[in-house]
C-alpha cells in the first residue's frame, strides 16, 4: 500500500493552492490527501483534533504530514496530543512556529484583527506547542521578501514576505532548509518539492535523484 501524505493548508486558504505539490508527491509514489479546516472560526488546537481523526481514518498505511504556514501549527498541536499519531515524517513549510509578527500587528489593529480570527491563541501569536513527535521534522522556509508583510511594516532580517526566517526555527527539527522564494511560492517551487520528497523518504534534505 502506498504511503499517505496529508497536506494541511494555511490561514485563509482552501487547500487548492496545494494541488501542484500534491501532484508532485503522487509522481513520487505517495498517495495524497488534503485536510481542510476552518482556519478563522476555530483555534489551531481544535482543528488539530479533527486532524487526528482524519489520520486515524487512513488505516494501516504509513502517514506523513506536511503543513504550510498555520497548517504547521495545527500539526504541532495534533502531535502534542498524540506524539505517536503517525508512523511517517513531518515537513513544515513556512510555518511561524515562534509566532507571527504580521499576525500580532493585525490583532493590534481594531479594523484588521478579524483577518486573524481564532487562529491567534496558541498559534500565530506565539504561544504554540513545542515539537512532540517521535521523529524530528524537517523545516523549509522562503527568503524572498515579497508579500503582505511589506504592507504591514516589513521585517527585520530574512523573510519570505509574510513570515520571518527566525519565526520558522523549531527546536528539535532534524534539518532546516531555505529557498529564494516567497511564502506561497514554497508551494509551487520545484526545488522545494524535491526537498520535501527527499525528506519523506530519507529523513534528510539530500538529493533524491529523480525529476519532479
């Protein structure tokens, strides 16, 4: 039975933006599933409960998890509840595991705070869970500073336009890698997709030797 990759989207997203990455993963031999959740209406910890249920429905297949942006925080919450939830690996793509300065600025703005909804507590505001999984995750970040962050005061230091590189650093990660792409560009980058596939297969960001 093919190994299964569950992809978890970020805030404001529907999951359709993960389509190209999912296609590349299927070419690599994985079965893919998309986990959709209400990113604004429910906090990450609540959405993690639903993710746990989704993983359990996959049967005996080995399950890997990939989270983009807020999706990575949902994954951290799920593994905090059940560290042995999956037998596979985890890759976080541009996930602000240390909190998001952009989210903090939006919450402080009376008119714009609705854009964060309920994703802030134990999530984008910086009080999310530590890594609790059984296998160290891989972390991938972007370094091209073009995105909504430029409209909200910008960043100090390297960033992808939405999330700062320092916000993606996770204690306990097996390996970290960055690409010269934007926050959403991570989902469409061929080199990033190759790195994801390599990590799922080997546990490291080594060349996988196959074109995607």
